[in-house]
C-alpha cells in the first residue's frame, strides 16, 4: 500500500498535460509560446520603430486626424511591446493592435495626402503590415492568421492605390510591396504553426510516456503487494493452520489460536499503517473522535454519539474503527445513508460496543455472495481477529451492525 501511496504522491507532482489555455499550460507548449512572444516583440520593435520614425520625419501636415491615426496604432503597439516584455496579457494587447491597424488602413485613403506622391516612397503603414501579421500569430487561431496573410497585403495594396489615384506608376511598386509582405507573412505564419505543432507533439508524447510509466509502476506495485500478501499467507496463516492440525494438548491449541488470531489480524488490517496495532490502551473518546472524522470525510452530516468511558487495546480500537467505517460505508452505499446513526459505548475496563444502524431497505446476510468481502472480511473477520464479535440484524425496516469486544 505504501508503494501505491508513494506513486500517487509522485504523480500529483508531475505537471498535467493537456491543459492548454488554462492556468497550467503544457510543458513544451508554454516555452514555445514564450519564445514566440519574445520573437514577436523583437520584430515588432524593429519594424514599428522604423514605421514611427518614418511617420514623424515624413509627416506633411500636423493636424488632428493625422495625430489621431498615429496614436490609434502606435499606442497599442507600445502596450503590446510592454506585454511581450513582461509576458502578461500578450494576446489581448496583440489583438487590440491588430484591430487598430485594420481601422487605420480603412481610414488611410481619407486622411493621407493624395498630391505630390512618390510611388517608391513607402508610407509608414507599410512597415506595420507584417507587425499586424505576427500580432495575429500571437492573438488568434490559425484560420485568422492565414486569412490575414492572404487579405492583409491586398488590403494595404488597395488603400495604397486609392491614395495614388490608381496612377500607373503606383501599380508596379505596390505589386512589389504586396508580394513581399505576402511571402514574408506566409513564412511567419508557417513558422509559428510548425513550432506549435512540434511542441504539441512533444507534449503528447510526454503525456503518453508518463501514462505508460504510471501504468507500469502501478503494475509493479500491485505485483509487490501480491508477493507480500502471498508471503504473509504462507508465513502466518499456513503456519497457524499447521500448528492447529498438530496441536494435541491444551497448551498447543491455545498457541495455535493465538497464531491464527495474529494472522487474521494482519490480513484484516493489511491497509492500516501500523498493521495489527499494539496493546497500548486507547480511550473510548479517541475512538469516537476518529469515527467523527471519518463521517466528516465521507461528507455526512450526522453526529457520532458517545456514552460511557473506558479504554481498550490499540489493536482492538483500530480493528473496531476500521470495521465501523466499513459498516458506515455500506449504509451509505446500499441504504443511501437513510436514518444513519453511530453510537460508541464504553463499558469501563471490561469492553466496548459500537453500533451502526440505518433505516434502509435491509438485506438478507445469508444471500450475500461469497465474493463480497465488505461484511465477511472487513467486519466479521476483522472483529474475530481481535477476539471481538460482529452481529448483523437486517430486515425491511433497516440494518443494525453491532461490534462488540469484552475483556476475557
């Protein structure tokens, strides 16, 4: 059991794959996204700075519309750069810049100058076409990225031709600019898609490897447990049976009974950390408190009543607590917890009684299959292992499980 518990603790510390977009991202995907953001920030800084310098140097008219157009696109550009640097809210900032740039393109023919233009003199919005492309790579899914690669350069070419009144000299230069931005944008989108696909493949392979390792480790732990139980059966139970078969005197029979009791205790309490427990006295109040915690852990809103006082050996208290928990679990599973009641009664130094009752439909204990060990092993055998008794009274009015132990 300790091996399985250790395996569960180790598994909980491994980052869970497949949670992209949530608080915990996938291992490789998170790093690839950070790399893409850094590259986008550097590229946007270079091209955006070139566009800003070009806009300031070649501004022919300083008026409200021109200043507003520049502020509309360059303020989100600065915010996007800051977000790329700190690695926070990058998608939102990139999306805002992308939309702002599209708005600027739509306003460009109405605000930009139309006279005395040099076709080879590229406007500042040209340098931001691919900045908007990489912003789309960060902010939007692949479909939007591909759409911008195909439509964005054509949209820029259209507004540029409108600004130049469709003069023949503008067609050649604009066609060159459009083809350049189209090819560069396609390359950037393809690189982003490729790196993300590789990261997803690495994360998927890592997830499958962890799952296979967990399965193999669980199988190994199960095999170790099987071997341990087999050894326990051989060393304890078989030895007790052999001793009982060969017992010919009262002393030998008493020793055989003690050996059998110890073996049954180990089997019944195999999942308990301290195995069969010790002979140290445990107060009845502590047993009642343990059952109260068990009830709370099961999510039940009932009180565990405790009457009388006294103490029992630790091994007895442990067995009775585990048997009572099993009885409570049975009541919740098979009777939906209707009328569930738990009473712990101490009889001084002479014994202890725990009663678990419910008002469910009841059952016939004789009809319980041999393969159902919840009652036979976890309750009856467990109590017998410590010299106690377990009685089960059940009819259509409900079920009462009484666990008793007395000092012999």
